[in-house]
C-alpha cells in the first residue's frame, strides 16, 4: 500500500457524477486504504452503505459548493442533512463574496454557523478558502475566525475555479493559519511528485480525483 494513500481523500465532485462512479470510488478507497472519499451530498447515504458498518474510510461531502455565497441557514441545513445521512466530514466553502466586500461580520457569522452545525453533531469541519482569490491579510483574518469557531481544518480551494493547489499556497496558508488548524490541499493535484511536495509544505490531507495515478495503482 502506498504511503501517500493515508493522506488522500479520493474525490469525485463532477456535476455528472453517477451512482456507479461513487460505488467504484468507495471500492477503490477500501482497496487502497485512502483516508476518505469526497462525494456530492446526493451520494452520502450511498457511500456509507457501500463502505459498510465500522468503515475505516471517512465519508466527506461539500456544502455551499463551489461558490460559497449560499445563505447561512441554507448551509446549516445542508450540513444537518449530510450528517443525518452519515457524513463524517463537512467541507464548507466560506462566503468569498462577503470577504471581498469586507463584510467581516457576515463572514464571522457564516463560519460560526457552519462550525456550530457540524460540531453539535460531533463531526469534523474543513473550511474551503479559495486561496487563489484571497490576499494574505484576508487569509490570516479568516484563520483567526476559524480558530475562534474551533474549526479543525482549512482547505486551499474547491478546484472548480481554474486554480490548482501549489506549494507556495500551502506554505502561505500554513504560515497564516493558527498552529492547531490542519491544512487540506485540493485542486489540480495529479502526480505523486506534486502530492509529496504539498505534504512537505504543510498539507496533512490531499483531495484529488487522480488518486490511483498518484499511488501508481
């Protein structure tokens, strides 16, 4: 088994993802020992069923994806539904539009709400920042708000806006994020060399649809 497998969330979030795609994803994750599968909310229940009771593979889904500007109550309801259906981790996109408008009170409420909806059900939250669209100062402020809300992870991006995760991006996020918060890199990660470089830069989880290529399966 590849050492990289334990860092990888085997991912399929394409708009035309089918149930057959998700079943195959889950079976591959079990076979190769990936840390998790990241699937559209529609397929959370199906993923849990395929992976079975006592699963070792985490079921991850997305909220407010990929734009992040959904209403706060809508994000909270998405989280509630996903966890009720079996999700272990929630990857929620922050309201980037609010950040760019310097509406920090809304950003704070948004982060607090998704954190509360996740934590009160005992699950793990990753905030998706879309680092390529943010300044260092914005990333630092988001990190402070995430720390106050007891967020466990910050994620570099959705991978849906044409920007890949880079070593410099991960290094900057690691530098500005509070020490106790972990980093997930996602977007355009297609080779073992890139994945290893991102991990060396500070990422503790890799989100990718190229998992099999990365581990050489």
